[in-house]
């Protein structure tokens, strides 16, 4: 084997590696800032920071995960997809974010169906970070004078919840599973 043949073989091995090393990389800090701003605007939940990897190749269809660190020490994972090789992204939270509007509607419908009573439910906000096993309370107002509490428990990672009606006046309790 002469010196030229050996060099050509090494060139064929090294060249793809060098090309890959020079591929454009996603600016994880820039992506994190965008997710931070959009998440706060859409959910009204205060975010401490968003951390994204800085070693992702910038090519259309590439996916990676970022972590959202909320100010209340709750953490969410987002799935990020590059739409093109110029840094345009789409992102979504896969689990742990519940829509309080959907929960309020389900509480109101359940009261109307099971208790034949119209109530106004309020869970204080638009969205809440809540993972499987977490509980929180919503208020219910029946007419002008009767108030109650509904305890909401996140039943699974998909966001399905159970709720328990606590009615001090008559001791009635109920449970309902709902999909957010």
C-alpha cells in the first residue's frame, strides 16, 4: 500500500466527520428566550427560566426537549421541533399543564347534571402546572349565598383529573373524572 492510497482512505473517513462538525447548531439560549416569552404570554404563569440544549443540529424536523422552570419551583418539559434550518420552531408542553377553563366547565356541568344546580366555578387562572398526584382547590358559587370548594386531583400524566365536591351544608361528596 503506498502513501497516497492510505491518505485517500483516511480522507474518506475524516471528511464526513468534519462536515458534521461544521453543521449549523441551534442557539439553545435564543430558543429558550422565545419559549419563555410565549409560555408566559399564553398561560399567565410566571417563568424563572427555560433551559434548552446548545448541541442540536439545525435541520428541519429535528426534535429536542427544553425544560421550563416556573417561579413556583414546578418544572415542565417541552417538545421542540425545528420547522426549517433557519431556526424557526414549534413547541408544545407534553404533560403537566392543565387548562383551568376546561376544569371549571366540567365542574359546572357535573353540578348541573348530578345535583341539578347551576354553579359558577373558579379555579383562579387560565392554566396551572400540576403533575400526576398533585391536588388543588377550585371555588364554586351557587346563587348569591352558597359557596363551596372542589378539590381537584390530577389522576394521570395525560392530565385527566378527579374532583371531590365538599359541601359543608349537607355533607354531599362526589367524584368525577374529566379530560382537560
